[in-house]
C-alpha cells in the first residue's frame, strides 16, 4: 500500500490518529499566531498609516489587473483550506488572485463605541482584545477562527442575534476597493444601498479592507437558565416566547431529538452567586452540548440556573465545533482525554480541511449534512419534521435572529421578509442509508423557497439560477454590479455560492 493509500485508510477508518499527530502542528500554529497578533496589538495599534499602505497595495493589484486587459475575474488569494466553508473552492484556480494581507485591529473609539478592524482579524482575536479593555461585541459568533471579513460577506449569527440581529447589523461602516481600484466607504447614512448589499455578497462587489463595528461594555458573567422541553410544539412555543422576552440577552436551543430540547436564556451581569458558578471553559470540563443534555430529564422539568464567566460562554461551542469534533475524536468527552488533552482542542479547521481534501474519498462525505437554514417561527416545526424524516441528525442548534432594517433600507435587502426567524443548524453524519446528498439538499432548498426561508450560503447548495432568484431579491445587487463595473471583474454571487453556478466560472 502506498503512503497516500495508508493515510487515506487512516483518515477514513481511524480519523483520530492523524488528528492526534496534527495537534502539535496546531499548537505551534496557534502560538505563532498569538505572538504575531500580540506584537501587532502592542506596536501597530492605531497605526492608520500601515493600514493605508495595505489598501494601496490592493489598489495597485486591481489597477494592474485592469491595465493587463485580463478576462479572468478577481478573487482573494486566501487559500481555500483557510475558509470555514465546506465547499472545495476550485474556482480560485481560474481567477486572478489579489493578495489581501490585512490581519490587524486599526483603532478603538470608546466615545463612539466602535472598533475599526481589517478583514482577516478573527473573532477570537478581536474579542480577546476588546475584553482586555472592558468591551465586547454585541454579537460574538461561535467559532474563534471565523474572520471579520467572512462574517460580513457570508453572514454571522449568535445567541444574542434575537436582540442585535445578524453580525452585519453591528457593522457601522465598510471600506472597499472597487473594480476600478478606487476606495469607498459606505454606512447606514452614506451609500446606503451598498451598505445593505455588501453582506452575503461574498466578495462579488469589491474587496473589503476595513469595518467599523459597534462595541458594548463587557459584563463578567451570564446568568444562564436551562429550560428542558418535551414535544415539538412546546419547543417552538417556548423558544418563540423566550425570544420575544426583552429581558433576555441571549436565547438559543439544542434539539436532541424531534421531541426533546433544552432552551437556554441568559442575562449578562457583573454579579454572581458563587455556589452556582460553573467555569465551563476549563480544559477538563465536559463539552457544552453534553453538559446541556444532562438537564434533559423527564422526571425533572424545572428550569435550572448557572452563572458562567462570559468569556467561557463565548467559547462554549468552540472546543468541539458544536459537536462535529466528536465524529473525528470520538473520545473527546472522556474524562481522561479531557484532563490530559482537553487543552489542545479544537484541532485547526484549516488542517482538518487539508486532510479532508487530500485523503478523504468524496463518497465518504455523502452521508455528511452541514446546513444552517433560517425560517420564521411558524415554519420551524415543518422544517424539523423534514430534517428528521430525511437525516435523523441530532443534536440540532436553534438560534433566533431578528432582521433589523428600516423600511427605507429594506428595499435594498436580499431578504424577502422582515420578522423574527430561527437558524436551524444541522451538523453531522446521517444514519439514514437511503439519504442522497443532492436530493436531500434540494428538498431543504425547496422548503426554503416555499416558506420564504434562507439557507446559509457558506454550505453546499444545489440551486439552479432560477431557483436562486426565487429565494432572494437581486435587484439592488445587480444594479450595483452594473454601476460599479463589477461585470467581468468579479464572479456573480450565484457563480460563487451554488455548486451548479461554480461550474460556469
């Protein structure tokens, strides 16, 4: 057997073995990234001149592309394996790659309550920086390696999104390099149509170079209430009731079967009842989803309360990437592994993706489902029943979200509804042998179209162009592409997010 064949066999049959070998690489990578970020924070914080030089470098590359008369469209030079998406980004091979080396925090303005960052800063780096200064973001998405640019262009959500909306709604200003090499800044009050259109555009309107984000005072703890619920109708009812309660700072749920869930509500506070304090972020603690499941006891339906350090709460799903690392390291939640190796988790997503692309046979992933599907509360039950029928994948993440646009801004939006909705996160391998990934995906997508839902576009999609246009309103997006001369400069959104669309690039 060849070395490649042996590695492929290990990745398929015993994925934890190559992952354990990767752990030292991940530790070295994280250490270097930490030192580099700390160095930049100390010596280059508020260095706007350094940022301006980087913007000029992007402009020069775009102008050189234009001058060359190239017919290839442009994209970032960031390697596909660094992207959180599960898609294999082969379209980059035929595009003109533009280097966007922008990994720094530019400045913080505590009077205006904003922070200006470059697009390659990760959410983990930014939040650690802010907390050290007594601030945080209103919306802190779950996985530390997500970049600010990715959260803007591809969307981001968190358990505070019922209050603050998607990640894009805490963005005050975007700075972009356009197809002609010029730089623009847009906000709610200036170039509003572009400000609304940039989120979910996946870099097809220009290159993002800076973002101004809202910040809020950091509170040390969250008072978290666990509400066990039985019956799907009750799950929907309780989740909607808690979502509409203005007293809740955080609302999310984990669905463990079609009829069992734990709904969690939280209030941030600086006070703590020490006997209820649970430092869930310690390396030896059980994984969060396993910890939550223990509250699901048929004989005890009384809500339970814990106080959790806010920083630990922000990282609660990161160690096991919700529950996906469980499939790779099946003993990750065993107490022996947690005590001796829990501090090494999670393995870097980029390295796992390299293993997947090089050694995992494509047909092995046919049973893997990874979708975030946003629907209004009235359609949540039907979506849960459809998912259960097709996949039997559990747990499922439930995260409410508000769509926060004024009527004037709404006319520019891709979304066709303006109401509370729920992100339905399906992540895992299905045990249903008859499951077919393409047909299953199409059934999910049809449910989205029929019920005014919206699937997260970072995952694989099978939309035809006609179906895609049924789901989203592209009027403003396509008008801006014409006005900003994006045609021929950047791929169309459909060509980047749909598996069928990417075949045309």
